[in-house]
């Protein structure tokens, strides 16, 4: 059953490089995720400075957290919304 579903939805496979390799997409995606919030120039600069190890999902979550802080998203809002780097025990 699962095989059949795979072949129904796997008509085309898109391979995209990670977000860190596509900095030109960061602003477009961030504005899409922000929707009814405003991203300041400082916030966009802060987004571009991050290396995005969590790829597009991390960007989406950072914007969602920042939107809960303010409807005008500043660089400090972005910085406050990054997860701390996980450490190995």
C-alpha cells in the first residue's frame, strides 16, 4: 500500500540545496512566513547572518516565534528566537 502511494506522489523529485547555500531565498521566505508582520531591515540583516542548520523549517519557526513577540520584527526579536546550539553530553 505504501509503495503505491509513493509512486502516486513521486512524479518529480526536486533537489534543493540547503538554505545556507541559497541566501537569495532568505528574504522571500521570511516575508512569506511573516505574513501580517513587518520585518525591519535589521531583522533581514540578522536573518542573512545566520547559517540555518535547520534549513527552511528553522527559518519558519524563528519567524513564528518573532511574530509572537511583536508585529514589527526587529533584529533583537530574531536573535531572541534562535534555539541555543544543542550540546552533546
